[in-house]
């Protein structure tokens, strides 16, 4: 039987709460009677949503509707923020989504979960916003402006979410920007040009033409560079072995990863890690 949980704290008239977790163990499948927003800050895991598995890591966000089964497995130093909201939060906040075309489905549609991805400066700003929300929620209870600040924070969070939200790919043709987002979200998986073309709903030749016009490179080179930049982050911020980093970044074997890394950065992964350690 799947357990059903309410938020850890009673939701006050702010209509949401914010919690911060550092997980080292799996989280068994469970449900909530509220809307739960999960934002990954660091580490990685496999998130199980209504029986479906997906890899999550820094920048991933999930909007989970009430009654959806979810949990984490294969957890590796996973840091996250949870924002738990009562189902009628928008009404209580006096927020109307009428002017946001198709956005109401984001919280109340047929899909029980929505997955988003933030990168670059957007990810940095989002994490700072969540940290400010958490700090204000838990440590500034004597602040007379606390409620108005938290409501303002929530409005900013909605803007972040709506900007990142895209309609399901099967309902439209993917643009080069959509393809780049897809590559960034699924870079740890095996991806081919044929896969991308199928997702985008156009031919491989048209994908290559449009993507190069937008980004000045091919989708596969874009994917390779993204993987290598993520590998460089792991080298500097974790103690993972070179082989494990190759696996985490979607490379088929560590020897190929080492070659690609040296070709791109002009230095081997092992040498770069030694240089980093010497500077610390």
C-alpha cells in the first residue's frame, strides 16, 4: 500500500511551505494530498513518477499533482527543495491564469506530473529564489512583512515555471531551442540524430539546417559539448572516478570519454583533477 502524506507542517494562509533536504538514501513511493514542486539543487537520482523512471540532477524540476505516486531510487548526494501547495492555492492567492494560454493545465491538467529543466543563469537564479523562500519561511517568523514577501516570492516562482514550461512535443513541431532543451535534459541517455528527428517531427536534414542556423553547430556536437562541460563540473565538485563520470555523462566507455575530454579541453580528466586539487 502506498502511503499518503500531507506536508510536514500545517499550511497557513501563505498556502504553501518550503522544505530543504539532503538525501543519501532512497525514498519509497508515496503520495501527497497537495501539489508538490520538487527542485533538484545538486547530486542525482532516479525519480519514479507513477511507475515511470527518469534521471534527475541539478536543474530538474517536477510538479506533482495530488494523488500521484512518487519516490527516489539510486540516490547520490541529492539536494533538493520541496514547495508544497494546497490544491486551491491559486484561488487563495487571488491568482488567475486566464491570461496564461494553456498554463492552467500545468497545475490542473490531465497529466499528473510535469517535468521542467533549468540551466545556466536561470538555474542559478532559481536556486537563490528557493533559498530565500526557505530562509524567510522558517527563520523570519517575527518579520511583519513575511507573508507578503513569501507571496511575492511565489509569484516570481510561477514566472520561472511558466517560462520553462513547454507544451508536450507530440502536440507540435519542436524548434531548435526545444531540441537544445531536450538534449540538456536527456544528455545522460543514448541519443541519435534519428531520435531527435523523430521527437522534433521533421527530417534529419531539416534538423541539421535549423539547428546550425540557431546555434552555429550540429545537435550532436552541442550534446557532446554539454556532456563534457558537465563532466568538468563533476571533476571539480565530486570524488567520482573518471569511469563513473563517463557513465554519468552519457559516454559509452571511459577511454572514449578521456579522448573527447582531452580533445576539447586540451588536458586529460586525471590531469585536470590533479591541477584542481593542487589549487585547493
